[in-house]
C-alpha cells in the first residue's frame, strides 16, 4: 500500500466537489467505493475523485445523463472494464437514463467494438437490471 501524499487534502474544495459529484452518481455506495480504492492506493483514490468527478463531470456543456451514457459507450468499447461498466450503468440510471437508453447505447457500440465486447456489455447490463429488480422486489416484500 502506498503512503498518502500530504498535498492531497481531503478537506480541499476540489476534493469536496468531486465527492459531492460522485455521490450524485453512485449514491450510497460512493463513499465505500472510494474507501476501497483508498485502502489499496490513496493516490489512486484522490485522482479518481478529483479528476473525473471534480473536473470532468462538473463541466456544464453536457448534462450528467449524457456524460454517463458516453461513459457507458466508452467502457463498452474497451470490452474489459465490466465492473466499471456496471458501476456506470447504475450511475446512468441514477442520472435519469432509462434502461432502454443504456441498452441502445451499448447496441450502438457494436459498430465500434464488435459483437463480443458489446455482448459482454449487454449481459453486464442484464445482470445489473436483474439485481436492481430483485432488490426492488425485496424492498416491496418488506413493506
């Protein structure tokens, strides 16, 4: 495990802005996600919070839903980032994307990454949708 960089102040404005943004997108799991990264490499966690979330996702040209659908597309094309794809599909849904928009974004990527990567992405989306449905059914059963 690497040692924390003393210049990375978690009370700084940029870190606070990044954490606020990541919480919008990941919801209750945001803090646990960053803590898991920090446990392995504090520097990696810092960069993850401050660069994409404080700097990119907070820009005003694209709305958050569009940014997350772009992220879903990019991760689909990579073909090997399925855990991150699952995380960002969930974030896209939290930011207002429909399941149909997520699936259509993945389907569009067939032309850019081929069927194997798009199929893996589609099956990852299916797995997440089933988890969300099961969780929703469990919550309804408790009520």
